[in-house]
C-alpha cells in the first residue's frame, strides 16, 4: 500500500538514527511519524499534505523564534523542516509549473483574475503536491493578469 510507504520509511529512518545516536533527528522523525499516524487514523490519505503542513509549521516556528530572539531554537526548527523535506517529492521547476498552470487555465476556461478559483482548482489537481499552494496561486494570478 503506497500510503504506508512514507510512514514506513520514516520509522526505518528513526531506528537508524537511534542506533547512530542522532537524538535531534530521532526527535524530528518521531514527530513526523506521529503526525502521519494521526492522519492515517483520521482517514487521511494524503501523506504529502501532512508533510507539507508539518514543514510549514516548523518554518513558521523558526521565524517566530528568530523574531523572539531565540536563534538556537530557530535553528532546531529549520533542521526539523529540512528533515521533513527529505520525504517530500521534488518541487516543480518554474518552467514546468508555468506549463501546468497554462494548461490548467486553458482547461478550466478561466479568462481573467475574476475566475481565479476555477483556474486554481484545475492547477492544483495537475500539480499533485509537487509545488506549494502559495507558489501555484501566485503563478495562476500572474498568468491570468497577463491574459486579460
């Protein structure tokens, strides 16, 4: 079953990190495994979305720690985010994303910025988790603005 693949890999990596004595990595991987297990129990099937959400939380926490004057804690959060990124699919290059967005706009029939929702639905489906939603949104907005 594909949905167990990421979780099983995280658990295997956790065991390796424990044997190697990598405490910080073990802690990060346990948090990731816990989030994946909770999502699976709740009936969630999109492990990539869980990983993206967890990475986003770590990056936001790092930013907050940096602003709050805790650079060491920020560094730890960034390290956890980097660990999570190892399990995410490769991000689309700008040119690939632009092609997918253009195709999605054409498919949806969106003609301008007022039809952003139609275009976004089609674009996110074609991107399939290989690009951050903010990045897709910005590209759709840009392409729709230049089309009108």
